[in-house]
C-alpha cells in the first residue's frame, strides 16, 4: 500500500499530517514538491480527486500570489495551474493520497477521512 504526502518541511500543517501518518504506523512516500514539482496532470488530478477547485488549492497568502495578480477573478484555472507549476510555493499543502482517496489535509485531522483501518 503506497501512501504519498506532498510535503513542505517548513509547513506546520504538513509536519502535523506527517506525524499523524507515522502515529498510525504508516511511513509514506514523501514528495517535497518545492524541489520535486508535480506535473500539470498530477497537480490537476490531486486537486480534482480532493474535490477542490483550483482556487481552493492555491496559497493566496504567498507574496507571489499578489505580485502575479492571481486574485483577479478573470484569472482562469489554467492560468492558476501555470502559476502553481512555475511557483510551487503557491501549491497548498499537504496533499495526501491513500488507497481510500486524496485530501488536502488542512487541518491535519482531515487525514482521518482517508486512512486505512
């Protein structure tokens, strides 16, 4: 059983989610997405599988979000994805993928929805 976490070690939510996985006895595949950026297809699938829209998966608090004018409602999902791929810090985290589904684990306890028994 492969479980993946899209991880930023600087993020307290990501660290908390990783801790919950390990407390459950699971050592996930850790993908540090800032240096190992997912492909466009993978990022789109993560977002869709988590039941989110692209705007729900972008970090609006990052300075580059404002610098690029991404808050403008005229910015399309395709443009947001382009920005997230060019600036992976914009990808909200942590996404976790298990055999039971994909979630953006904010808060970390969201993980419980997709943890195997």
